[in-house]
C-alpha cells in the first residue's frame, strides 16, 4: 500500500488547474476555470475548476473532487493507480508500506502445489512434449514459462489430498470444481498447462490447451478471488521489464504467440486471456506508458478484434500500431519456421492506430459513390470526435488526405460523445444555496439553524443539509455551492433574515395545503390552521426564529 504521508505530499505539490489543464482546455472565468465537462455531453461549459479550493465540479452531472479523483474518472484508474500516475508525471516519489497478507494465501498455496505437479508431469508425458516440440517450443521456454501437463482428474484430486489441502479450498482456487453429485473433478484434463501470473509474479490461474479432441481448444481458470481474466495479460510479469525499458508492448491473442515471440527475442509480448482487449486491461497496459503494437490474425475475426482494440486504445490516449498477420502466418508459425526478419519488419511496420481505424472505415464503403462517401466521412468524424483535441486535429488532416477531400470536411465541432446525463436537474433555490454556503463558512450557523429547522424545510436540499450536519463536505451539491461565485456569503443578520423569509414561505405553503386537505380530522385540522395563523406566522413576522415542532408534521 502507498503510505498516507506520501499521498499527502503528492496532494500538496500538484495543482488541480495544472492536472486538469493537461487533459482539457480550461478557460479562465472569474476566480475559477471552466471547460465543457468530459463526463457528460454538453455544449455550454458547466465544468468548473477552482484553484483556490483545489477541486473540480460539474454543475451538469454532479461529478467532482480533487486532482486524484479527476485522474481516476478520466483515465478509469483505481485510487492507487491514479496516485501512481500523478506521482510519475510530476516526479514525486511515493513510499510503500509492506503488503499485508490478503487472506488469499491458502488459495495461492494450492496453485503453487498444483503448478509444481503440472511441471513435473510434462517431462513424464511424451505426447505433451511432442506437441510442444512440433510447435517449435524449446525446453528453455518450457522452463521459462512454467509450461506443464495435466493428465487425469483423479491424479489431480489425489495430489491435493496428498498435500493435505482441503478440496473446497482447491475449488476456490479454480483448480477443481464440484459436480452435481457433490464429487470433485479437475477442471483441466489431458491438457498442456500455462500458468498465469499476476504483475507481481504470483501464480493466479492456469490456461490449458487440449491434447485430445475436446471441443474447447483452450480453457482458462474460472474467475476467482485471485484470477480476473479481463484484467490480466498473459506473460506480463515476464515482459514487464522490457516493456518499461523499450516503452513498447506487443499485444497478441494467444499463449503460443507470446511464448514464441519471447523465444525469438521479442520479450515485450503479452496476450489477452481468450477475451477481447477491454477498458479493464488499460490500467495495466498504461504502466510504463509504452506504445502498443496490436499483433492480431489477419482473418476476419482478427481484423474485427484489432479494429475494436485500436478504437479503444486511441480514444484512451494510447499511441500504437496494428499489425495483421497474413493468413496462416501467425507469430508462432513465423518464429518456428525461422522467418525472424520478416516478423521483425511486420512488427515495426504496423499501421498507426487511428490511421488503421480511418482506413478501415473508408474501405468499408464504396467511396466512389458520393452518398456512401458522405456516410464514411460522417463515421470518421464521429470517431475523430472521440480523440483528444490536439490528436484529433492531426488525424483530421490525415483523414482529409486519405479521402482526398478538403480538411474542412473533418474539422467538425466536437459533439457530445455520451448520452446526456440521466440525473434530473435540481431546480435551484438561490436562498437555500446562500444559507448553505454561509453555513459552510461559519460553523456556528449550523448549530443555530439545526435547532430551528427540519431538513424537510429545504426542498431539494435535504441531502445537502444532512451531509453538512454530518460534516460530509464531499456532497456534490455542497461542492457546487462552494465553487459557485454567484452564490453570496451572508453575514449573521442577512442569514437570519433569509431563514425568516424561508420559514414564512414554508408555513404559508403548509397553510394552503392544510386548507385543501379533506382527510384530516376536523379538530386537528382547525387546531393546526389556528396555530400557524395566530401563533407561528405572527412570531416569524416579529423576527423570531420559531423552532420546528416535531409533532407538527402533518
Ligand atoms: Zn458533467
């Protein structure tokens, strides 16, 4: 874990305008800065950054917080990842506390025992070794990647029992599963096994390639506490140092591609685990800020996957390229047949991510037909609008060249990328906002007011009052009021006058409601009406802050 003191040091040495200004174009507006909110579609800026308070707040969708929160939201990072990102961009060293035991150590022990068992088994299994040899995998790679073999289900269960590991625990680790009749069976049978490690090098699961006629060629461990396949990348642990050194990473689609690429010296290769590349992979891919080379199959499935990944990466600010291997020539085949120079050229000569997307769109229309051309241009524009502004301008120029059209066709105004926020707009009440702001700045007013009013007095601001009373200042409404220069700060006399006015409005509204109520007992109704008319309202008019009586709730 990152030590709190170093997070504090980071907080005090970064500036919110600097941080957000590196992502968005900020315009000065009074004491604050404004921009179009990047988190919801809008045409007029309601996204405000306050250097004084070191926070940002969107009046449109309510999102807000400090610099770290912004990076979390914008980059889709976890809290520690956002801190690490900021620390590295601003050159601020972080210190870490020693990791505590996560409680998953029992599952990990099962995985380690089983991994050793699989590793031993491969050398006793000629048909498995033969398979690997036929694929061109050397003994050195078998060792380096910890490749193993699993035979029968019974042998796995026996191994677990021999090591006195509880079967339910082994099931939690994903090695075995419980059948319908309550008996346990191994998830992988007669397969070559590939251990999967997390970024720290601890084993978290397995992939298995069948050696029989099983319809599923590859199977992965199920989702467990330790294993989340949509976040992990196969080979990352072994590729990590090269990725950091070269600032390049090659993303492939298979275990064998990774192993063969490493074997051929491309030790920065990783693979997704039988899934497409998703935004969940991005925090890991972003580490070390490498350029990403997508090395996918040239068949239609590979092209579709590459297109999706290229869009995801480019709109998330990654630089990189796409390499499509000609049919029948995946990286594994090229390495095993010794075509290293050709492979090197292919990996170096990929198409830039955004160019790949633009050309793909162009090629999917018949642009000799003006109507189709128009459609293609519209599609390219909507893609360009997902890119960062500066990057977008550069690619608008390329798009104009690719389509052989004037640049103006690709310089469309930024349109809303996401559906407008679902959150209902709160109808603003300037009086309550001024009251709340004054309370934020003068805590004694909080006590004064809480003695008098019930939160229900402040229609639409109930939650803000509750949070203020609880000193929870992260409330979006409170944050918005705090940052809004048009909300005045009241002195004590003005504060009291404002409360009196609100009290009067409240009781007059109640009175009207009461007169129209048919369901109330006559006696109670007339009592309440008389109470408001002859007691409460006259006292308010005389300037008395009449306390709210709980029995008054109608
Ligand atoms: Zn917003």
